[in-house]
C-alpha cells in the first residue's frame, strides 16, 4: 500500500495494480490523491519489475472527477484560480499519457469529468457493463480542463466529442464501445478477470518495443509521413539492438515462444 490511503497498489507477476480508494467520495480527485498517483506512476515507470499498469477504482465508481468539496472550499476562501488543482491534474494526466509502460483503465463504474479523462490517458480501456461515462463540464458551466478536448476528437471524432461535451450526455458502456471510447466491455463480475488476462499478455510482451510504439503513436499526429517513417526507422534500430529484439530472432529461428524481459 502507498503512504496515501487514497490509493491502494500492488505488483503481481509484472503488473502494477493501482486502485483509487476514496469510495465515500466516489474516488474523486483531490490534490493529495493527484500528487500521490503522480508519484506512484513515476516510481513504476523506472521499476523494471513493472511491465504493465492497471488503474481502477474501489466501490461503485471509477472516478467522479475533481473533488467538489475541495473546490468549494477553495472558492470560499477566494482561491479558486490559485489553489492548484488544474495544474496538478495536468501534470498527472501528462505523466500517465507518456508513461513508458502499457496502461489499462479497468473502468468499474461511473467515470465523470477528470475521472473520464484519467481513463482516456490510458492506452487501453476495459469497461464493466454497468460503467457510465459523462464529461460533466458544461453542467458546471466549465470547459474541459483535464485533457478531454485533446483525447476525445482523436478517439471518437469531432462531432461525437462535441456531442458528449456540449450535451453532457450520460453514455452507457455499450454506447462508449460503439463510439470507440472504450475497447472492450465485460460483465461486471468478469471485469478483473478480463483485465488480468489482458495485462498478463502485455506484461509478457516486449515492453521496450511497446514504449517505442507508444512514443511513435503519441508523436505521429504532429509529423508528416516522411518524418514519421524516419522516426519509425530510428525506433526500429533501437528495438533491433535490444535484448528482446535478439531474443525474438533467436526464438523464431529455434521455433519456440520468445521470453521477453523488457530490455
């Protein structure tokens, strides 16, 4: 367990499981939780024993977004624009999005506002059948402030993104799947088993190549095709020089499954 009681964490078979643990607040993100999660991700990113990361929530919600009690307290003392939630959240979202390790959001319940955005920063999203998604910004007379305006158009297209953000609709797991917001929906009682199987596959894979692939995808939208091909060449050379690259070649010639170490 981390020093912060708002998070639970464990490492099993190369998979780091992080659980938002504020069920009474529907796992809302206050500043201490944002900072604790950022610190934990930093630790896991440099830990060779961590080969994949899963993020989920305790209780009936994945994450309700910003902690409204903290928000209201800041407003009451005239510190709404200076108490630091947005800057702290942005640092966390950037860290999660750029993590070298593959990440999975196991969305066990409602994901609202920054809670939905937190799931969007993960590489893969698996939702329980009872999961629900809501942007939550315009109902508070706010514009998106935790990455939704960047992620949503890329995942579901501009019109669907505007629909979700403007109308603040509550989307079911099935609608999220149809729109491309999540990649898989599981029965509630099967969510952890489904995610465990997926995470195990990632943890057994060539995680150095995963990191290079993530970087290529993340930066590719800003490049021309010739620029991206040059970046692919450079990344491929790095992969070819890696221990996993050599192992893959040996395994192929010896007709056996590869044993990747993430090196």
